[in-house]
C-alpha cells in the first residue's frame, strides 16, 4: 500500500463516526516525530487523501532538499521551513 505519487501527505482528513474531522500532516510527523500530526485511525473512520495542490522543489545548500507541498502560507518561508 502506501500513498500514490501525487497524493498529498500534508492534507489527509480522517472523519470519525461522530462527524469530527481530524487533519493529518505526515510530512510534519516525519520531520518532527510529533504524534499529533499522525492520529490513530479507529474502526468506522473514513480516510480521505486528496491530490497534492501547490508543490515546490528546493535544492542546493539547504537542510532537506526535495519536493514539498505548500499548505500554510504557500510562500518561500514555508518552503525553507520544510
């Protein structure tokens, strides 16, 4: 399994039986290890994984070169913070 090549890792939605929606950001989970970005899935949950929206690449003398989906401010500062 896993996510497809154009699936968003940053805007995953988990809808609980009671209608509560939880957002998961697997990129932040991988970078920080903070479990609040990777919630548990419970029986009856519906998981929605949208396609990536705004994506930018960064290379050169940076900590983590790569391709990142921008979801917050959608600017250079967000890209450099990724």
